[in-house]
C-alpha cells in the first residue's frame, strides 16, 4: 500500500492507523514506513524516433486521465494496469492529449493491450486476472493537416463492463519527408516542417510572391537545397509556412534562419548577396490567434530572399548569470598614467601626426563630478597637454589601457578641456575609447570660449578585448586643444548607495504624529498599535502596449508592482491617425480602461517630435504647447529629451536643454515639466545628480520618462537600475520615474528586462522589488499618555491597527509631502 498526506493545522495529537475491511476481518501488517515525501522531478516529454525502431508509450499508467471514473491500479508480475469502471456511455474511457507529439504527413501505428471484465471492480480478486484475457488492438492513423487539439482515447465496452488497459504504444511508421535523413517525429523539437527543403517546397508557400527550389547558386558550386522568394513587388512579400496548432501562447520561441539576398542596388541590409548569414530572433504569442504564419520579409521589391534552413523551437531558458567576480577593484584609483604630467608626456603618444607638449595654467581642483565621486583629493598639478598641428578631428593625446580595465566595472571619466584661438563656432571635445574595432563614448563637452570646461562621462566593457586605447578628440582641424587632469577610475557604487540612503530619509520621509480620540480617553494610554504603509506615493510606473494586456501574467505583475502607466506607441500620431482623417483610439481606450479598473494612474506620452520644426518652422514647437493648453488647460505639458543625464551628447546636455526650455517659455509655451528619458549605459550617480541639479534650477518638476538600463549580466543590470532609481528617488526635483518596459521581448533594448518572456523574475527584477519594499515604512508601539503615537515615514498611504482588550480597529491615513511634522487625527 502507498499513500501521501499533508498536515495543515497544528494538532495536539497525531495517530497513523490502518482500517477498512468489514468487521470480523483481520488486518495483517508486515511493515510500515512513514517519511518526508521526496519531490518528484518533472518527467521529460516522450521522444518519437522512427528510424531506429524505438517507440513512444502514450501512457505510463501511473499517470493517467479519464473520461469515466478511473479505478485503482492492479499489479501482477511487475506490470501495471489501468481499470476504467462506472462507464455510463460507450465513448467513456482512458484518454491523453497527444497534440505536441504528432505531426501532419506522418503515419502512426497504434498497439494497445486491453481486456474486459464483467462485474464490479471492487470485488475482483487480484489473482483472477490472467494473461489469457488480454487482447491486442492494432491500427494506424495519419493527419493531413494539424488541428488545434488531438486526443487519443480508448472506448467501447458496453455500460457496466470494465475496461482493463495494460499498455498503449504509438509508433511513427512512415516519414512525411521522402529525401530526409531524419523525420519530424525524431524529437528534434523543430516546429518547422521540411525545414531544409529536402522534400521540395512541401509545407511552404509564397506570401504575395512566387517561391522556387534551387540546388546550386548557378556558378557550378553545388550546395544544399534552398528556396527563394522571387518576383517580389512589396517589402512584405516572402516565403512563409503556417504553424497553427504547433505553437502555444505565453511560451517563448527562438528562430534561426540561414538567409541570403539576390538583387541589385541593395544597401543597409542585414543579409547580403555575398554569403549566407545566420539570423536569430525570439518571439512570444500572447493572444489566442486562429492562424499563425511565420514568414520572411524586408528587402526592397525586386530583391529575392534566399532561405537555406529555418529552425523554430521553444526557447531554452538561459541560466541566471552569476555576479561577476572582480578582484582588487581599486575603486577611485586613476588608471591613466602620468595624469598630472609630472613626467612630461611620458606614457602619452599622439594619435596621428599632431604634436604634444606640456603647458601650465590649468585648474588645480578636480572637476565637480569627479570630486563628488572621489571626495577629498589631492589637488591637480596645474599642467596640461597642449595638442597642436591637428589636421583631423580625431587627432589628440592617447594612452593604451588594455591591461588596466577590468570587465564589468563601471568607470567614471573626468577631465578639464579647453580650445585655442581661431575657432569660428562651438567645438565638441570627446574622451573616446577604441575597444578593438569599436568606438566607445567616454564623455563629451561643447567648448565655445577660452574657459576650461568639464567633461564627465562613463563606460563599461563586458567582453574581453584585445586592445583598449583612450584618446581625446573632437575640435575641427587646425584648432588647438588642451587637456588637463584626465581621470578614469572605477566607481564604488555601494558607498554611493549608503550616502543616498541617508539623504532619502531627509528628502522622502516626514515626521508623523497620530492623535487618537475615543469616548473613554482614559483607556487609550498603553494601547498597542501597528502602522503599515500600503503604498508609497512616489510615482513609479512602466510603459505598456496593447499586446501586453492579453497576457494575464503581465497584467498581474504590473498591477502589483507599478502605480503609474504610460502607453508605448498607442497615443503617438502615427498610431492614432495612420492615414489622414482615419483615427484609431481603440487601442489607447482599451489600455486606459484596464488602468482605470486596476486603479493605475496614466501619464500621457508624445504629441510630436521636434523634427517637425524642419518642415513647419521653429514656431511650431511653442504653438503646439499653446494649442494643447487651450484644448485641456488642466494637463501639465512636458518637454522630453534623451541623453540629458549621461554626459555623452553635447546636443542634449543639461545646459542645451535649459536653453531650449527657456526659448519655449519666451515664446509663450506653457511648459509645466521636464522629461528626462533615461535610456542610459553604465550610469554614475554624481553625473546623473549633476544633470538633475542643473535642470532643477528652472523650478519645474522632473520625471524620468523612459528609463531603461542594459547589461548582459543581470547582476550588473540590477546595479545600474538601483543607481538610477536611488538617484531619482532622493532628488527633490524629481517627481516620478517611468520604466520603458520590464518584460522581455517587449522592450526597445536587449538585455534590459526585469522579467523574462515566460514570467520569471531575474536579479534586476528582484532588486526593483527590494527597493519598493525598502521605501515602505512600518512602525508599532503603544499610545502615550497624551493619546498620541509618533513615527517618521515615507509619503504615501498607511493603515493603522489599534488593538484593545475587546477589539481591533483599523483606519487609513495619508502622509503627503512637507517639511513640517504632520498631525493626523483619528477617531476610534
């Protein structure tokens, strides 16, 4: 006998006993074992192999489903049987869903060992089942198309007759692909039928074009079979295959295709006409479509698409990346040699045929952003590198730092820069890195006078390079450049976090006094209470799209962990009016209805891009603000720009952004807030804080409107996210943060997600939730002699529970923003 049980309560006495036979019948017990049940690992899906003669067993009869009532299992000679009893209809019996294990075009042979028994199963002696009663049923079936659901079942005995089943075996007896060395029923998991065209063009079709089969490129070189989509008149024309019924909703799938193109005048294409290129992608089906087709598209009309093979399968789950191990990080230590130029230009070399000399007269203090990171520091020497004879913009001082850069460390870049006389317009100066063949931006500054200017930026390297060179470049040829105190050092994020936690208590918390009143005031002193914050009022939201809300898991996570939403595309002009006069607000309305039903506040996003001024004139920007204000005077209208906070683009620096806002205000535009998008790489706290400080001068509320961070290591990604959220939360000018997505495959940047495609939380997601918990306040204690209880807590919604000898009373209250202590009166 075998059984399993669970104790839910906390009983004072627990007894295990045997019972059951009729009175007068003895129970004999040979042994009894009771222990903690082992967790059973999930069983793998059965593999159907056609060529080596292996078979798949549909029923491991210990794991069964039923149409009628399934009785107990019988055992004899080590075998197991399933017994179907109490059937009231002929069609009732044992069944199993085999949709995922068969394919159209294949022929399957079925063999089942069954027996019948007339009478009540409970009275059947175990010794009465003999092999003479078993019969073998055989047959075969095939499917020309793949239906949504395929169920195999055994039926047939008359009502009242029990059906005994010993085994059910299905064999893939013939292949759907005549020239293949493997069958689709071999268990290789590829959803695509005839993926390499060994069976010609079977299962493939043209999407608005013609498809052909080839066995060479026409140059005499024989290659494996491939197909082409030709006579294409639209970019969406291509080769396709219907996969309806072979994919499931909310499962992530990965696609790999070997592709090539053939045609003239094709530029800026991922595929080429020179060789085969491997394409890779990933997708998720959220809705419940009646038809699913995978197809290739893209090149201009007249260009053929060549497809050598296509593999589509359930995406493997990538194991969580471990936190990077960084030994001897040496936070705050400058990796630039001879930065103070005490040894002349030793360690430096000119990039190009420019000339490097040493001058004096540069600042002796560190640039402010570096000073905020490093704290008290020795003064600079006052010496600088003078770069003359520059004939190209990229010419300047350089150093090799290959052996000094550690993977996954975030480095801050800082320097003083200046230009010589002769420039006729503002000059851009950039600290750049050559990482093998890749250019990496370390920070930029625009210089338009003879003053010293600060460059502040950052970078991180996540793949082992062969060569890393740092150099300073940018001014126009013929313009001399001066560089002083170049610093590149790894930042200590944990020290910064500790500093921000202390500031957070001052900026986002408030002293609160709960003042209680009751008919019998003498009963209050000493009464116990608990204070629990249910929600922080600081807006923390994310973008969502119409396709997301068909995913119940996405909606549940969003509603639990975000209190604001913004629509990714559904309110943009090209979405709401794709053709002039043809309006579409249905998608936005559905999103809005969902948010309203879940008590999620909604923020608008995007009326128009400033590129419009190239077509409609500079005044269009202010006029759009004025028009929007006339249509809805209650709406707060924001400007919105990118790369404001990271020091890597002089066109959108805080100074330029401020000029832009002041210009709009001078034209009468009612600018009510500042949007900083926040698509950032390797964020550094003091650089972000410096940008926010500058923008805060205008006295307008600041929001991070499209925040995302990216790293292939989820622990580094979590650190990046924590940097951004803590800097935003602690800054008094910031009124809210919106993430630009959180769910894999629904974000504009790779390696940015907090939740993978199938709903699993990664380290970045866990870090986000941990911060949300950290920013909730709780307190408990006793009401004092004055009928009061005091605590300091974050702004937001609270619940207080007062516990007396006779009852518990719960009340809610709200702590809003303010510097003075808040007194909340509560009548019990």
